[in-house]
């Protein structure tokens, strides 16, 4: 008859093995999840763990070389809707895979990012997912390659979500969305509606996200035989305040743009506010479009025409690819984007 653990004493792995009628090695394999165990045997072990209220010692697992069944999500800012919906996808997929999701923020500080990744490596997180655009420089590539190799040595996996690839032969997974294609499609849509003076508001110089969107903007102009007016590409940050300030500055200099392509939906909200303050009607006088398709986009007045980014799918794919690595699984996935037509853009009026 299997013995019960003594009252007040924490059950041990040996207690679980005895109760399930298997070896301690089999119990270890079930807990680690890194070796095939017959389903009936696995069920007996899990039932014994529940009956005994056995709790896995995460520290001991780490010392033994196992990961801690934790998926870590590292963001610049957890309050932004773009990041929040990716985080939801990560959390949902992690939960479905039986993993704990840990959220860390860096506030855009590279040194903080380095410290966070080092800590997660020490904690043996199973996957570390870095989200958001980055400066695509040699320094960035070297940093990501270092992260990837350090995590790989500890049995973890680096996933870059919406970030540039660190190059070939680097043990990292890249999950992207078609930034350039989305910007190309939106610019082509405006050009097809007769617009020739299309302002781009919110270019963050050197940021991979912006570079790709501006590249799509330029390529659409070239394919339609329309010269790009460089003075209409305006720098700014991805905030509502920046969108309003940049639009006001642009209209102070010139008011000949018939359409504004905002770098993000938050920037577009600022553009709409600035134009409304100047008595400019949207879309009767000027068309305004955005990028991201966050919930705010459909609540703006007028409802915003924008590029849809599959935020939650990005998060789910990041977790799935990190946990199910193998020769048949791609290390790089690019998800599609598409235009969502609402009320803020219209054909150019004579």
C-alpha cells in the first residue's frame, strides 16, 4: 500500500514515484517534459502529484539544467495598445502550453534590456520574447547575437517579435509582420484615389519599424510614377502629442497636402486633433490614414482607415515557435497585413 507523506512534511519526488508505482526517473521525466513518457504512465504520475499536492521546486529544476516552464515577454512599455495586444497573445498561448508568462519592461533603455535578459537567463526562462522596433545597427546585431547564444547555452530561446533578424547562424526565432507591404498597400490606396501630395507623419529615424514603412511609402510612389516630396516626410515619435505637434508645424509651413499617412494610429489621433483645431475637414479636405488597427482606430471621428497588424497572432506565434523548435519548424515567420477601409479617407476632390 503506497504510504502517504507525513503530516506537515512536504511530499518528495520519491513519494510521488511510490504512489504512482513508477521509478523516480520516470517522475523526473514527466516533470521535465524533455523525454517521451507513455500517456497512461504520465497520467498516473500527474494524478499522484495532485493527490499528494506535490509542488515542483523550480530552483532545483534550474540546478538540474531544466528550464522553469516560464515564457518571458520583454517590452519597452506595457501601457501602449500595440504592446498590450501582443502581450495578450503571448499570455494566451503560454497558458495553453502550460507555461507561466512573465512580463518585463525596459522603457527603451538598452542597458536595462541587457540586465533583464541576463536575469531571465539566470532564472532559466524557457523563452525570452523581445517585442517592438529597434535601431537596426551593428551594435543591435551584436547585442541580439549575444543574447541568442547566451540563452541557447542555458536551454532557452530568444524570440524577436517585430524586430530585425540578427542574421544567419544565430540561434534565434524571428516573428515579423509585413511592415513594408502594409505601408505600400496604404500609400497605393491613396495614390489610386488621386492623391499626389501625401505627407508621412511620425518618422523615427533609424527605427526598423519606421524605415520599413517609409520604404513601402517610397516604393508605392515609384510604382505609380509619382515623385516623393521629401519635405512631406516629417520626423516624430509614435505618440498622439507628436502627431498633433508635427501636423501643426507642417500646416504652418504649407497646407498643400491632400492626405496624411500617420506612422501609427496613435499618431493619427493627434493628426486628426490638429486638423480639427484648424477647421480642416476629414476626409472632405484632407484624408488621414494610420497603421496598427488598435481598437482606438474605429472609435475616432471619423473612424480611421488603417493597416491591420495581427497583434495577438504575433504573440501566439512567438510562443509556439519558441516551444516547438525542430528541423520542420521555421526560425523566421512573416505575418501578413492588410488595409481596413473606414471613413477617414476619400478620393481627391477636384
